[in-house]
C-alpha cells in the first residue's frame, strides 16, 4: 500500500507468556508494506468502572491515555483470549470506561479482531461478543477473513514464535484486507 497506516494493538491477555501477546508481536512481519503497529497503553491499572467514581473524579489517567491512543490510530486490532466464553474482564472494563467519554474514541474507528485459545474454539465466542459491543460503540468492525487461533499451544514454538503456516497466511490475509478496509471507510 502506498499509504502509511498506524495500527494500535490492544492485547486482552495480561500475562507474560500469553499466546495472544505472541500473536500481537508477530503482526509486523506479516503486514503489508506501510503498515506499522503501536502497543496500546496499559489498561489494567484502571479501577473497576463505577459511575459514582467518574462523577466524583472524572476519568482515570489510564483511561484518558488509552482513549487518546485509539483516537490517534488509523485502526485498532484487538487480540484477545476468551474467558468463560466471553471478553476478559480487564479488557471489558477498559472498553466500559472509554465508552462513557464525550469524544468516545471508537466512533467510526476501523477495528479488527483476533484471538488465540488453547481450546478448539479459538476464542470465537469472545469475538462474537466483542463484535456486539463494538456495534454499540459505533466502530467499523472488519469482517473476514477472521483470525481464530485454536489449540494455540500447537501453533507457536517454544520461543513463542508463530510457526503454523496456515495461521500465518490467515493473519497476512486479514492484515491486507484490513488495510484496504481502513482506506475505504475513513473520511
Ligand atoms: C480460559 N480459557 C478459555 N479458553 C477457551 O477457549 N474458552 C474459554 O471460555 C476459556 N475460559 C478461560 C477463563 C479463564 C479465566 C482463563 C484464565 C482461561 C483458556 C485460555 O484459552 C488459555 O488460558 C489461553 O492461553 C489464554 O490466552 P493467553 O493468556 O495465552 O493469551
């Protein structure tokens, strides 16, 4: 692509040995030319959302920084595990905080979703729930190809490098499609 695009990557797992974080780290080598990636600011320091807290002291600095990073990006990729068939609580909490902002950062924002799971469903149920939240947030959510990495422990090597060729192709195809999608939907 001639145009350069900066994509913000939000990882839904907080643990060091995360497969989802490893997938996020693989994105630059699988992206078309001109696409660069920035890691989202930490969101796990945000307190649990409570409207009383918002009314008393406004938005926490971590929520402001998270929202500013989303606003400043050409697109967002959320790479997340599935917890109990849905969106991990810490990630959902971050979405809940920014959703209450006047300048809500996801409005008209192109967003793609990826997930890794150690189970056979690959985090797909989380993806469908996240899509629903993104509809309410007025994001433009990318459709297909989906990146759903099932049995992730067989797709990465011991150094957490994504080695599964089929998965690498899906990621490449999604990133190519997402770059075109961003160009198409932005003002
Ligand atoms: C899981 N896991 C899981 N897997 C899945 O396919 N469906 C699920 O609903 C859940 N639920 C779930 C809840 C909680 C609290 C944990 C900690 C784990 C397993 C999950 O796929 C596995 O731990 C992944 O490795 C998590 O992703 P990261 O941290 O490796 O990126």
